[in-house]
């Protein structure tokens, strides 16, 4: 099926053709007609499914239709995202797909100066892409008026809730006119998402493309058992011996990301780290160097990597397994995107066996184990419980003592560090 029958304007079809897309992805062919009809949507779709174009294209179409004379521009559509990176990428998509239309858009997120954002808003915009914290800062300064909003999009709503944005979302909702179209996109459907959707959406059409919590099928997944102390050495060996040129590596902590990046650099592998303690400039630079190929390895924490749009990423490595099993699905969703084959490799030490069992239970399959000769784990090493986030149980079944630093949580989410951070909640399934 091509894009033509979906009912999009010729300007949008031209922009789609410029991107080289010949056929809509499943989320696009299902969501576009429903959104064009003005209905509310509850969509279950992971990153990599083409969901951004799935809501951006019909949104642009609707806003570009003649709607009577207007004195001045006002914000007609708001797209809320959990992270700065995702906000920047969605905003880029709005520009790309809307390049033949006369709509104006802006993006606002924390970690950068607010003044250029204010100037842009003053000049009038139709579409605003925002992270919740900075959006509320603008509302407090009266630089944003949402009273005439026509369409609200919550992108990666599950992540927004995980990152503690529910109160900010509710504050934003209270500023919106009751008559509007609501689109909620989420990779997973927890009880919290259901309850948010129930309060927000009016007889929504449910669209679900990837099966719930299943890993993308175009991704080959492998576990390499290895001792914790030898993980870095094994990673360098795999990158070198298999000649991997573009590798996204996940670590559980920011400190771990920095340390690993330094060690890989010492091994002669160009590496950058991306996490919430890095400035926005450093993060953007690292991502662009990685995309261009001047950096071979990008080491990232889960939250910093959320929503990164890197086309055809061939290799994802879990240097540490995530303690939240859903994060595994999100991580490996970075590879094998839009029909390309991808490889997800996890380096698993004895301390992480409980995490591995939780992941395999979630994805409902056993992941293939492959021992790398020379790196077999020492069977005499006993597991040590890994300290995880606040209130969660560690593999040993104890309560955790250490929680994520509050300041970092706020920064990673694109919030001002002076605002109180909120607990990162997660449903255990
Ligand atoms: P998303 O899930 O929105 O992050 O999109 C994942 C990737 O798929 C992005 O790099 C898009 O540029 C790409 N993409 C979106 N729609 C299509 C399409 N119809 N055909 C091919 N690639 C697409």
C-alpha cells in the first residue's frame, strides 16, 4: 500500500517522497486515517515503528486546512515528550514533513537558555513540541498560552510517567480547552497509562502495532556470559574482532558510562558518553559525531538514550543488563529499525542472573547464550546483589539503599535542576 490512499495533502505527499518513504509503516496506515477524522487515539507503538510520522503527518494535514480568518497565530497543537532529545527529534520531523506548508513550529526544553525560545514563541507558532518541565516554566512566565489548543499529543507517555511527570502533565491538562483531539502514544500499557488514558481520551480508537512488551523480531539477541571484571575487555574484543563500526552501548549508571568510555578510548576505540550530567551541547555533539561515524561507540544510560533516532543502527550492546526488564525492550528497539536487521548483545555476569530471568519472562522467550572462548566466567565467583533504584528489590531480595541522584533525574528529563525531582515509578509485572 502506498501513502496516496491515506488522504494526506499533496504538500505532505511531496515531503514524504523527498524522505524516500514509499510505503506507510503499519502504525502509519492505521493511525493516519483515524487522526485525520478528528478522533482520539490510544496507540501502542515503540520507537522505530514510524510512530512520529504516524501522528505528525495527519496533525500537519489538519492544521493546514483552511479554518476561517485568523487575526494572529496561536498554539494549535502541543506535542509533549519525556526527553530533550526526543523533543528535538520530533520537532525536526515536524519541520521535515511540514516543509511545503506555511505552519510555524517551535521546540522548548530545559538545559538551554529560555530567551531564544521566548523570542520564537512571541513571533507566533502553530505547533509546539515541549518537555513538561520547561513548558510549565514558560506557562509561569506567561510566554505560552494554550487556551486555544486543538490537538494534544503525548508521545512516549509511559516514559513520561516513569520519569515522574504525571503531576506536570496534569497541570498542563488543566490549562487546555475541553474541546480538543487527544493522541496518546505509549510503548507499554501499564495500569497508570490506562488510568491516564481513561481520564484524557474520549472514546479513543485503539491502535496497537507491536505486540505488547515483545522485542522487535528483526533483532537477533545473544547473551555472552562473562565475569563482571572482564566485560570491558570482552567488549573491546567483540568490537575489534567483528569489526563493528557503529555500536550503541548501554550502562546502568552515568558513572559507569563515563568510565567505560574512557577505557574504550584507551583501547583505541573512538567513544563518546551521553547521559544526564552532560550539557545539552555535549550530548548533541556526541550524537552527531556518532551518526556521522567519527565516533564508533556511543555509551548511554537508559534515560539519555530514550528516543534517540539513529537510522539503521546495527549493534546494541547491554554492557549492564537493565534492572527494569521493560528497558531491555526499549534498548534493543534501537536496532533493527524500520525493517533493517539488527544485533543486540548482552554481557551478563553472575550478579545479573535475576535481571536476565525477569527479561526472559517479559519477552516470553529464552535468549540464546554464547560463550566466547577465553572469556568463560569463573564458576567459583559468587553473585553479589546489585543496588538498584529507590524502593525496588535487588536480586538478593533486599530493599535498596541507594537511589538515583535527584538532581540528575531532573536534568535528564530536561527539567530545571531547582525544581523538585519526583520519584521514578515503575510497575513490576
Ligand atoms: P520513529 O518510530 O518515529 O522513531 O521512526 C523510526 C524511523 O523510521 C525514523 O528514522 C523514520 O525516518 C523512519 N520512517 C518513518 N516512516 C517511514 C516509512 N514510511 N518508510 C521508511 N522509513 C520510515
